[in-house]
C-alpha cells in the first residue's frame, strides 16, 4: 500500500518508519525545510513513563484559577477571544475527577511503557546516534511533605510496573555529583532508573534519513492545504507543491491536526499549550547534569544531550503564538544556574518555544476516523516523544489490519 503521512514531527516520522518496516511505500509531507522543525525540536527529550501523570487532575481547576490572578511561572492562562480555548477547557475540566485522572494516567502509562519497548526494538535494529542517556530520571523535591506526597502518588505507576527508588539528598548527590552545591535545597528524589533521555530532533532526522535511504519519500517545504474526498475515502491531498495521492493517509500534524481535520468534518479537541526551552552549550564547564532531572517544586526539567543541556519549563495558553523574549526564560535560567552553577555557558543559551498538542484527557487520538482509509496519530501533549514509538507501531498495525499489541481503550477520538 502507498501511505501518505501528514506531518514530519517525531510522531509522523516514527509512523512512516513503522509503516515502511511493514512493507508499505511511504510518502511523508511536512512544511518545514527539515523534519522535527517544530515541537519535536526543542523539547526536554525525556522518554519518561515515570512522568505519565495526566495534567487533568483534581488539583488542576484550582491551579488554573490561581494562574489568572497570580503571576505563576509554571502555568500561564490568559483570557482570549478564541472560543476553542473555552470549549477545550470545558472538556479538560470534565476530565479532572480523581477517578478519571487515575484511569487516564494508567492508560497513558501503559502506552508510554509499550512505546519505550518499541523504541528499544528500533535501537536493536538501527544504529541511531541521538545523545541517549539511560541513567534514569530524578524527580526531586524540596520539602519532606512534597516528597512523601510524590512517593504516595508514584504508587499508582508502581502498581503498573514502573520501577522507582526513593533517594535522600545524599543518595541524590551520590548519583549525580553535579548537584552537590544545591544539596541543601533538595530533600530527596524519586529515581525512575528505567526512564531515559535523548535528543528527539537528532533521532527523528536520523530515522528520516533511513526511511529515504530505503526508498521512502520525505517531502519537506510542502504545506498541506486540503483533502479530496470521494464517498467514504480520502483520495488525495492538496499541497502548495501539487496534489499527492495514496491508498491510506495518517494525520500527524501535532497542534495543527484539528485545523486540517476540520476541513473534512472531523472535530478534534486538541489545543496548543506553549512551552519554552533553553539549550545550553557545556563547553569547558565542569559540572553539567549527568542524570536528567525534574525540579518538581519549580516544574523545570533538565536533560543532558552530549555537549548540551536542554532545560524546559512553562505551560502557557497563548493560541498558536510561538514568539518568545528573554524575560520568558529568566526564571528557568535562574533555577538552572542555582542547581548547576558550573553547568554550561548560560550566556550563550539558545531560546525556543513550541506547542504541545494537548487533548483534554492527555491521551492521543489513534485509529481510523470517519473515512475508510484515514487514520489519526495525534494529540500527544506533554510526552509525545515518549509515546511516539508505540503510537507509530499501533498505527502501522491498524493500517495493515492487524490487532495492536495493547488495547485501544481510551486512545480513539
Ligand atoms: C517545552 C516542551 C517540553 C517537552 N518535553 C517533552 C519530553 O521531555 N518528553 C516527551 O516525551 N515529550 C515532551 N514534549 C512534548 C513533545 O515535544 C510533543 O508531544 C511532540 O513533539 C509532538 O510531536 P508531533 O510529531 O505530534 O508534533 P510536531 O513535532 O509539532 O510535528 C507536527 C509537524 O506537522 C507539520 N505541519 C503542521 N501543519 C502542516 C501543514 N499544513 N502542512 C505540512 N506540514 C505541517 C509541522 O511542520 C511539524 O513538523 C515537550 C513539549 C514542549 C513544548
């Protein structure tokens, strides 16, 4: 079959890879000059089933309300004229019961863990250098009360097979001596030894090269504008470079999926939630992070990609605006410098902002939708790199008419 994959972020490229592996001819279409040119470029690179907790939890409504009045650094919600923000927020609030949060977190953890196993299969077969670090992730806390709450919360993921270790501050520093100067500000951490990190853009681009080398087409600088429909089938897509046709189509446009899907009568509640990142060159600095970490008090994440540190923070509801200014990064930079004072050349940090494609329950939309040959693989929110490999494998199975390895419960639009 000839399959057209719409979107060349990590989700689209991993999908094209799995489809090609199954013997399909693949054509991937993206508007950027290179794949992973949007959200899949600047994220924290955490492959983190241990971070599967959904944002739509019972404490979320109060956090959202507070963000309207307080100048909160982690969450920024502003009123806007966009009606989609309010319809999405309403659906999000409906997911915020403790029962739904528990169910959605477990479904997400199942997909994330499966996805990590698919990533390992890919790495067994392919030689991909993407600055992988498999020393786990430290989720650290700054008060005993917060650590105890974190440990209690983690029991849910532990019940689903997540390995965790609870460390006191001495054990944290023993694991990553670069945190020595910040030791007194840390009470302890939950270490998920099987979580890992790696540069998602490097990975995605390397995989796209392999797809091309095996005869797949990667069409960049090609903007998708519309679809051709005949009866219950998609029969082609219109792009600014002409019409492209195939036997099946996979929608993987991240935050832009609802815009295109809306043109053919598919309503997808996906809203862009903006995040910021800094990429810090380490140069000759002696104490960069050795183990990826999340400062759970300040909600700032740190990963080490070879000779760079990636720092990410903030969830902001600002529509499709990806602009940024130095002030947006001041807080995360200060937190990083306090934790890793000799970590890197902070003056030369590269600034970036991107859009998380969030669904109300934080689970992606997979599977066939409305048309016989039209498949969704989109809405991966805040851990799309983590869930991409499994979502790609599931999508390839569905396109080929096979039953996926994990149940589809909660994963359809
Ligand atoms: C600050 C931040 C930190 C994050 N940290 C992590 C993390 O540590 N771990 C993790 O797992 N996830 C993380 N994420 C989430 C992760 O980055 C996303 O879930 C993931 O990148 C989504 O991938 P995608 O392929 O769906 O979307 P994208 O990467 O946005 O890809 C969509 C593609 O569609 C293309 N496109 C859009 N419209 C058109 C059109 N009309 N025509 C042609 N092409 C089009 C775009 O060019 C783009 O390449 C983070 C996100 C942010 C913002």
